[in-house]
C-alpha cells in the first residue's frame, strides 16, 4: 500500500484535507488521534509519562492533560525528547498496525510533526499543506482563542514554511476556499491511485 504522509503547521487545514481524502474512500490514519488514545487513563504510555513528568500533567480523570504537558515541553528540548522517546515508538507501531488492516491502493497518514521529527521513513510521499502565515494566525485565533504572540511562539517552535515546502513531494495550497481544496484533493487522489497501481505492477 502506498503511504502518503500529510503534514503542515498549526491551523494549516490538515483535518479538513484528511476529511476530503476520506470522502474519496481513502483510509486516514491520524497520529494525533493515536496519541490521544495512548494517553488515556490507565494506558502504559500514560503511566510512563506521569512517572517521567509528575502528576502536574495529569488530567482530572487520570489521563494526560495535553495542554499542561505541551506547556512543560514547549521550551524544554530535553523534556520534549523524553516525551518523544515514550510516545513515538508506540505511535509508529500503531500506525503500522493500522496500515496493515487496510486493503486500499493507498492510505493517508496524518503526522503534524513529520518534518520536525524526521519520520520520512514511515511514508512513501510527503504531502505538505502550505498556507500564508497571516491566514494561518487568523485561523488559529478564531479556532483556539489564542493570542497572536502565543501563536507566533508555536510557529517558531515548528518547522518553517520553507523547510516544509523543501521536504514536500506534493503541495496543497490552502489560501483559498473549500472548493479549491476539494479540487486539489481530487487531482491528488487520481495521481496517488496511479502511483499506487504503478508500484503494485513493479512488485
């Protein structure tokens, strides 16, 4: 199965694009959803995270308060690496398991920090959502209620726009409306089906 890795910065429109691909019958595997599942109360990863970072990052239900944990690791590279060491191997395993449950020509794997964590080996092609920074900031403000300085700090911690574009095999430009996105996804869907069939013919 051909693996397409979808990535992009905060507020770039990854969820919308993933939904559009799913409407074409494409299996979507979301690393963030897997991380949510792995950090529910009682999960082994949850116990390891709490043992590493303390109960200040626990949710009232006994899971992980993702906002508090994000604040903890945001400016601390060592803590970020500790968290990645706990979660990333588990997320990779879950992605592999999910891929093997599908029989479609290709799947979409949503990995928000694909470029930052250098997980290119998980996918065959990298699809980057590109968006103007001003539009990106406005979308995050409207969605999350964050201030502009908060958003800019997050953007600074993520891969830059040019770095993502350089890593891309394919681009979706998300500076227009939903109709524009739908057309781009439809075009990419046809292309990915062709590539998947070509790859299958060479096996």
